[in-house]
């Protein structure tokens, strides 16, 4: 951490903090602000999935973009490569890869396509974390996790996944239905810390207990809370108490959408400050904020306890839809949606990896030197940050920075599959209304951490594969997906090496006058200043406190730590407490994604939904726009 003076919220929101930070992090000379030494992707030893330490938005991935966005510092001279493409895609995440595939399917395999990405690996948030422990390959999820509710995907998304060889029936059979990322959660633990320094591990059927499906008393009585808080929690989850008694259905609906969940817990339920964050580990992984930033309605339908305590028809809805063993349905690969990204890349550039199925993609080692090979109709150029996009008659010029140098290519079409907030800086000619709309939402920052253990025994002795951890640095601790694929077997024996997955949501507690968007920006700024050593320290401390009594010793048992820092993480979704009720067609994401001639926008921001199918649907919309020209 630096020793700068504290920066107030007012300073930050007025842009002072951004200017100070940009000046401190980006040297005056534009070229010197880039991190060099990234051209080794042409070497066949280059293999980003196996890198550990700080990943995600890794050092060097954002320097040029920050110089552009914070200081309007962009190169004035470019080396024209002489390359002409049918399509240039900016962003090699799921949406960008899908856009390239759709374009190729519609226009033919001879179409020349260039995909630019500022990271050292493709996939965007669909990042693969690969470990080798005692000669055994173990996989972890580095970002985009699962295919959530795939039966509800659009025909477009279903067709693309099927075309890639994803057999939903087979993938379903490969999943463990009790695993949390597959929608399971029957046996869940709570790791609760108090302001007094006390901590306690409590395992059992928590998800059923919190919804009155099983007797909650044996679980709640073990919590290190006051007897008053425990009594209030029992009343909240018991299903025999209406905390909104006397309100009509319309009054209830108004209350639920206009008051925060914390307000409800404080004013209606009577919980103390100590117990308010009890449900935050359920809410934060989905929303980025906890009960302080969500309406009662959003929190309840996000899984927080109390749906049975606000009166009809919500209790009826829970009885109808909630399944204790599998509250929601999802499918997950051993490395999350990285397998989907890898399937796309192998389809676009067949020489990059052997195999033809969704099973062999898991073990396939990619040859990154083939991604940007001369003569290939599709090329993926990593470590390349777009800094300017400009429509010039019947073509588009795209300028990008790599290794401290600026280059320019041209294309007939361009799709911006990067995140929304950078687009106004890449394309300043956009109308003001569209520029403002693109800046409206703020992506949710988050940290996905994978810890490779030499011996998984302490984790298994704790009695649960999932621990919810209110008031802890990591609010959610589980294991990497145990999905079984042909040729890949997740650890089975308790003494096998194991990858532990730890979730950190860095967003601070909401203060008066702040919106969730304010909090996301503040958290993003703090993430930039947090070194890997801080995350390493927190990993060791929390795992020791949780599993030390079961034999865990950090310095002995930890093989490697990978911290996936996503300063620009989830797409922003509209929240009851902070956003107006926009009319259809007038939401900022709808205005922001409008086609601009030969340039279209495809990302989850443009759908206001951080899901795989949203990325695919956005890609098809953008390609359709370009095909119409």
C-alpha cells in the first residue's frame, strides 16, 4: 500500500483520485507506460493457464487503457501494419469469441478475422487456472463459472453451444448435483466471526434450515450471537411470523422494493449490527453488494432468509420453486467457462490444440504460438490493448498498443467486445447521449482465488465442502468443481491434492448518499493498490483459522495461490434502491449498445446481465448489425 493521504469519497467522485492515481502509475512518456516483455507468446513454452500469483486483470494488462481513460494519454503515431481484415474484434472474451464464430459461420471460413485482447490469455473472465501438484494436473475456475439455467438460454445460445460439441445431457451426468456451482448446497457450513474475535464453524443442512425446510433451531443456537439475535433469526426463518403485518399486498410490494434488506433486518426483525451481515455471503457473489445495497425484494429472491416472513404470496412462491438439495440449476466444467472459450478458440483456429470433443478440451494443451500465425484466416493477438477505433468511409481503422509500440490495422467491420466504460475513449465520435449511457453502469469488482493444497484432508475433515463466511475477508470458501470428464478426474480421496476456491467481494459497506456504482468504483480503486502479498496473507490467515484444528498448516500444505483480480468484473445490473424505472428501450445499456456505422458493441454490459448466454446473445446481435450493411 502507498502512503498517500486518504482520498475522500467526494474527491474520488469528482475525479481527483483518478487523476492523482493515473499520474502516479503512468509515466509521462506514453510508450514507457506499457509493460514490455510480452512478445514471448510466439514461444511454445508460453502457457498462461499455468501461471500463478496475480492473474485476471494482471499487471501490464491495463496500463495503456488507464493512460487513455484517466489522462487521455494515447499515442499520436502508429505503425501501419498493412493488414486488412473482414472483421476486427476488440476483446477476446466469450462475447468476442462468439462474435468471431458467428461472423465466420455466416460469411464463410475464408473470412479474415483479427481478435485483439489486452490480457496475456484469451477468454476474458472465462479464465482457466491450472496447477501441477505432485505430477497431477488440477483445475480451478478463474472467472466466469457456469452455464446457469441452460434450459432457459435463447435458441441462438443453445445452437452455438451444441455446434461446439457441448452435450448438455452428458455434462449434466458429469456434474455433482450437490456442488454449489452446479446449484447444490444441501450440506453447507457457516464460518462466523464476531467483533469480539470469536469464530465458529457450524456444518449441516443450513440452506434448508434458513428456509424452514428443516428445524433451524439446532443450527442457529450454535451461532456466536446474543440470545436476542438468535431469537430474532429463528423468528425470521421459522415461517410463522409476518413482519409486514397490517400492510396490503401493494403496500408490501412497495416496502420490499424501497427499503434495504439491512433496514428490514434492523427495523422489522430487530437484529443487531453484529448479525446484519449473516446473509451477505449468499448475496455478494451474485450482486457484489450485500444487504445494505439491496432492496428486501432483491435480497429475498437472491436467497437471503425471510421469504416466508413477509406474507403471501412470497411464502407460496418459495414452497413452489425452492428445492433444498438444488436451489438453482447450473452446469459447470472443471475449469468453469474456460472450457467454452477453449472450444471456441479451437473451432476458430483448429491447429491450436488437438481433439474434437468437449471431453478432450479439458486436457488439451494449447499451442499459443498458433494463435497469431501468419496465413491463418483467424488470428488472436494477445497483450494488445486497443487505444483508438475510427470509421473511415467504408472501413474502420483500429489502433492498438503492444510492448510499448503503437500499431494500426484496418477492417470492413469492427465489433467492440470490451467493457462499456472504455468505449467512449476508444471512439470519442459517438453521440453524447450514447457516451453517457456507456458510462452509466459500473462493473462489479471481484476476486476469485484458487489455492492448491498438497493434502486435502483438513478440508474434508471440516465436514462440509462449502462454507459461508460473513465478516471474513473471503466470504465464500469451497472446492474447485468436482466435475468428472473423460480423461480428467477431480480429486476423490481425502488425502489427494485439492484446489480450494475462495471468493472475495471487495465492495465496502454502503454509506448515506452512495449508490452501488459509487461503491464499485471505490472498490476497484482499492484493488489496484492491493498487492498479491496482501491476498496471500489473508488466504493463509483464514484457512488457518478455519482448518487449523483439522490439521492444516499453511506453509506446509499450500502448493500455490492464484488470485484472479477482476477490477472490471460482473456487468452492472439495475438495482431497486439506486436506479430509476427506465422505460423499455431507454435503459442506459440499450442506448449505449446502438450500432455506429461499421462498428457494433457486444458484451454482457450491453445486456445488463453477467451470464454466458448474455455474452453469446450480444455477440449475435452485433454480428447481425454488421451483416445488414
